[in-house]
């Protein structure tokens, strides 16, 4: 989609960012080239009979790196997917996994389709047929290549994919691990649907724990009261906005979707707006904000934090100079082009980059994959044991002090962790550790001034290490 990138394709934009990071590293050029190269990509074209007529669908799956297996990355359903986009997204997955220490290679898939044009049964037929192509060609397997949801896909598609794989490989005891993002009833994990938005919230919380970083944006300390504009109100945008409003007291003043922008300087009630949009398929008629049809202009609204959570290439050389946010946190993949990134860096706008900020999805996918391989829900063995131990601790404390602990404290001490608690804890830990790693890299190299370059250097170092340790084979 070169038009969004002022001449640079999405893949070139990612490669330029990686090249910029390489300039501050002392890495042999051949190793750098090996890291950047896309290992494999397939295109499939397959027929499906829809409403009495045969239609041909085109899909892609790219494997960027296999230095760790399985290669991991979502499958996107959108009318304008192409090979360049899928390769760019696969490359981002490689760097993302390395940044947050998820031991996977990078992959991504796409199907050229507008899901809104098809009924549920038709989508099932198309998805199962696409899965068949991917499995037969070795691009979907619990050990080597594990898809997940992305734009236009969700739990439903993942359940169909897992079921198709199971029918083709009934003897594979680990078949549920062939995709992640499944419904909990079909081998999914609690907390996967919210994971990317939740991870984004944890990334922002961690950012605000570092006073120097906040100071560099010119914002006052603390997330509470910050004015936020979100572009994209799907899985990622909705969850991020919801958590930031409900738990961090951020003021969500703008929500942009594909048709326009909802604005309210006093704050939009995210949950009510979401329900309205689900029922009406639009924000029109919603009374908690003013609706205008120019969504793209909304990106330039006055706000503290801008969260692009829709598509790539939304902030380009065309509008970068007019962005008024002090901080951009990239929920979507590639929302800021290479040129825009340079303009924003010069203007002092701080960007928390996609390869770190939206890693919550793949982190929790990693947990789901482990859960599938171990065939047991996290916490199942120890939850009640922890409860009993907590209870004994309360008894001991009360008998030693002769006092009765407040019930709220007792509830906290003798609660065993649920799977959701453990998932959130693991996600929070991963996001905090990764951010600290990025800061460490940036602070130890004076050539690096922005978080994106630092994030890429972090990733490239880890991937290069893996290549150099075992040799390139
Ligand atoms: P989704 O399909 O659930 O939602 C996408 C949203 O973007 C929809 O609300 C849609 O209306 C909106 N949109 C589409 N075109 C738009 C436009 N031109 N202007 C404004 N809004 C527009 O998708 P999602 O899963 O939330 O993914 C969003 C982004 O986050 C993508 O870039 C995806 O690659 C990235 N991402 C998703 C995950 C995940 O776990 N789902 C993980 C990491 C990154």
C-alpha cells in the first residue's frame, strides 16, 4: 500500500527503520541482511462456491524468520491485503517477539476479503478452505507456524482453523496449539481477547513510571486525566480505551472509526459508545459526543496521547507536522511511516513503537500455546492450595496478634490466582521488563535517541546472538 507511505511501501518503511537501528550497531552486514530477509512466502488461490457461484480467493502467509520455532503471527482478513503488507507484518512479528522475549519466529498471513460481505456459514467455508491450503503447504502447524487473530479475524475464525487442522491431523496430540486466540471453550486462554489492549495499558503505565520519559513529552506526571484520542475501535482500540478510562482515569476525548470521529472534550463513556456502535454499526445518533465525518482530521486533534489502533500508514509525511499529541503509542502495526517517524522525532513527539506497544497479543498467545502443549489450565493445580495456605497465614496472624484482620485484606491474602490473574501478571511483567530493556539500550548508546530505534536494536541484538551462537545454517 505504497500510497499511504508517500512512495515507500509498508515493507520498505519497516526496513528503513531497521536500517536506521543498524547504523547504531556494530553488526556484520551479511548477518544484518540475513536477519532482514523474509524466509518464505506463499500465495494461495482457491475456489469456494458461494451462493451458487464459484469465487476465487487469494491469501498469503509469510514466514520472516525461523531462528525460533514456531513462527508466529496473525491472519488478517481485509479487502486490500497484499504480499508486501504480509511480509512487512511478518518482519514486525520477528522483532516484536524478540523485544518481549517470546521464543518465536515471525510470520503473518492475510486473506483478500471483505468479511462484511459474507454470512457466517460462508465465512466458515472460506476459512476452512484457506486453512486446508495453509496446512497442506506446511504453513500451519503447532510446531512450526502458529497463526492468531488480526484485523477482521477473531476467536470464531481461530476455532474453525483449529478444527480443520484437527480433522487433517487427528493423531497430533497437540492440535489445539496450531492456532492461538481460540475461544476458551476450545482451548483458548482467559485474557487473550483483551490482551493487546491490556498490554498497551501496561506499556503506558510503565512509561509513566519513568519521570524522565514523561518529562520529555512535556506532559505532567501521571496517567490520570490525560486526554486520549483513539483511532480504530475494534478489538485493540476498544479494549485499550476501556481499560485506560476505567482503571487509569484517562479522559477519552476522541474515537475515530472508518466512517468518522466521535468527539467530546469532557470525555466519552467508552462502554456506552461501544454498545451503541455494536447496535447501530455507527456512532451516528450517539448522544455522548459530537460526530463528524472527517475521521482522518481527528488524528490531528489536540490531545495528550494519540493511539492509532486501526491500520498501517495513517500518520505519514502528509499529516505528521499537524499531529498535536505529545505522545503516540502505536497500537496498530506500522501506523506511522518512516518519513512521518523522522518528522515527529524532530518535533519532539515521543513514540512508543508498535513492535513493543502491541506485543500483548503475542505474549498471551505464547501463554495459550504453552497451555495447549501442557494440556492444563494455568493455576489448576495450585489455586486451591494457595487459598488454604493463605487461610492458614490469616489464622496464624490473628492468633499471634490477637486482632481480627479486615475482611478486604483477608480476601486478598487467601485468594488463589485464577488463570486470568496469572495471564495479566505475566503480561504486565513482560511489558515492564521489555520497556526497561529498551530504555537500557537507548541510555547506553548516545547514537540512539528514540524508543523505536532502541526497540529495534534490542531485537536485532537478540536475533543476531541466536544466529551467531548456533551459526547460520
Ligand atoms: P479489528 O478488525 O478488530 O478493528 C479494526 C478497527 O479499525 C475497526 O474498528 C475499524 O472500523 C477501524 N478502521 C478500519 N479502517 C479504518 C480507517 N481507515 N480509519 C479509522 N478506523 C478504521 O482489528 P484489531 O484486531 O483491533 O487490529 C487493529 C490493529 O492492531 C491492526 O493494525 C492489527 O495488526 C494490530 N494488532 C492487533 C492485534 C490483535 O491481537 N488483534 C495484536 C497486535 C496488533
